[in-house]
């Protein structure tokens, strides 16, 4: 039973549920074409959290719609460039992120970035379980006629908690039966999300009595925005979106390892990132503007917008579609990295299923406290903090692979846990660890320390560049590499 399959065939028997998830993908298993890579990004952008984030960016920074739109496209192009860099070694050698990290951090030191990435993945996993549960809650209310409201525990009503546990259990069923089920979610849910959003837009258009375009034009025009406001907003939106994709940028080799060749990876990233950002952002803007006109308030969760339309048919279709899309990308973008990172702690003892159960139980706790947490830090603060923490690892890995290694790795040494060129000092490249600590502290400070407020939109870029620059300078003067 394979762990990942695509519409192009099987790709990942190395992720046997009972086996080691970290072994290199064989040439015969590298079957992902450009559409498989495109599908990863399509579902990532189209998740419920992705919609909420994009919609909130249009209304949070006081910029014109054109500026926000341009910033989202710029973020897509930048992310595409970054994942082409980070995904190249995975495509070339068929290795996952935790193994690639051994080249720069050491065979034991790689556990640090792997666990860090796994922690972020588990957190996102719990968050996405919550967002998927809002779609199930919408479905229950659409079918039963029960209105939202009632007593709340940690910000969730009884129906909300029931929906949350249903989604959480469903994830376990999916991964236990084999990740080939995810293929169906990814291939079907992506196009359906667009169809539902277009249907929602049509409903809002009718209810807005011709005012939707006027409201959208007002958002795009925004005569109150100054040049400084526009510039700062542009930078902040780009920074937030880059931080949103930061986790996948770092571990993209977990997916690119299945690509047929480099061209398939590059083409999939091109179509999957800029194209999706343009279309999805436009739909998010129009539906948010339509909701503001029809309901008199800015709503950034599409499930809530659908619920307000009082259309049972649209509610049922939208609930199933948003649920499928969110579950699909959650299992691929969050579950796989978490499983790989946890398995890397003890590759011979922790199987795919064991790591999956650990991930699921941690996500149960995280997802349950999500609403309380997000009310304190906000979406942008949450996303930017995670991105700033991971950014230095990206810089270190890129500099190590392209500048220090000349894009050449020794597979045997990568899997030699007791010696070899990547063993460094008892398995740790202390230079890389020091660089990571210094750069991570500074990049996170740009998010929360008021003195560095003017750098907040650059936190991911600062972390990655600082990590790469320090590693380049310090590693060249040491004997560790």
C-alpha cells in the first residue's frame, strides 16, 4: 500500500504504512507529472484557511485592491522561485526533507529542523482539522435547519465540537487505509472548489442588486490610501503570504522527490502558484465584497458566507467541497511532513502508522484550542511567527547545497548515522546550529518586538537571508564542512 499516489500512477512505496518512510524513491516510483505538483498547490491555496487569509489581507492593511492583488501575485512568483530551489535536490536524489537536512545540520543535527518542521506541520494539521470541521458544521446545520449559536466551550458550540471530532476521526481512517485515498480528494476537490466559489459569487451577485461591482471597485480604488500606506501594505501582504507558504518551501523535497524530472517540477510550480493566486485571489475579493454588500459585514470564512445565503443546496455542496479540499491538502501538506519528521527521530522503530497516530493525537489537542489561540495573536501574527522560525533553516540548506556542495550529495553518507562526511561532530554540525539559533531569534523579533516593526513584512526573507549569509561566512572559516 503506497502512501502517496497521483493521477499519474503510484509514487511512493517507500512510504509503506509499516515501513521506513525516509528511503530514497526509486526511479520506477518517480511518476509525478506537472499536474500532480500543480494539484498540491491548487489545494493548498484553495483550503478554507487559505481563503480566510487571502480575504483578510484585502481588508486588513488599508491598501487598494490593486495593491493587494499585485502583492499576492508577487508572493506567488517569489514562492515559485524558492520551491524550485528547495525541491531540486529532492527531485535529483529522491530524498525527503529530513534526509536532505542531514547534509547541512548533520546526521543527528537534522533532527532539529525535522522536528521543528514536524511541529509546525502538526500545528497546521490541527488548525486545518478545525477549519474543515466548520464545513461539516455547515453541512449539519444545512440539513437539520439548526441555527448557529448556543452554549460554547473554548469558543465552539456542541455542533462545532461534534463536527471537529468527526473530521479528526475521518483523517485517521484515511491515512490508516492508505494515502491513495488522498489522490481522489486532491484531483476532484480542487476544481470543485472553484465551481462552488463561482456559484457563491453568482448568488451574491443576484442578492447585491448590481452593487457588487461597485463595492469591488471601491475596494480597488481606495482613495484614502497614501503611497506609504500602499508600499507598506504591499510589503506586509507579500511577507505574510510568503510566511504562509514557508513551511512547504522548506520541505518541498518531500513532494518533488516523486517528480518524473526537473521540468515536471518547474512546470507544476509555475501553473500551481502564480496562476492559482491570480484566479483564487480574484474570487476571494469578489465574494468578500459581495458579502459586505449583502450582509453588511466583511466575512472572510466562505463557509459562513454560504450559511448566510440560506440556500440548502449550495450549503450542502459547498460543505462537502470545502471539507474535501481542506482534508486533502491537510493530509498531504501537513500530515506527510509531520510523519517524516517524527519518523526521523527513530527511523527503524517509528513506522508510518505510528508516526501518523502521534500526529493525530497532537492535532486533536492543538485544533481544540485553535479558536482561543487565534483570537489572541491573529492570523497574520500566527503565520508570520511560524515562517520567521523556519526561515533560517531554508537559508542554511540552500547555501549548503548550492554553494558548498555544488549540488552534489553522497547518498550513502546521508544514510550513514555513525560516520561519513555528514556526521560532523557526533552527528551535529555545530556551526549550522549556532547560525540557526541566531537568525531565528532575530527574525522572530521582527514580528513581535516594536523596535523592529518596520521590518515585520520582511521577517521571512530576513530570516532566510541572515541564516544563509551567516552560514556561508561561518562555515567557510571552520573545519566542519
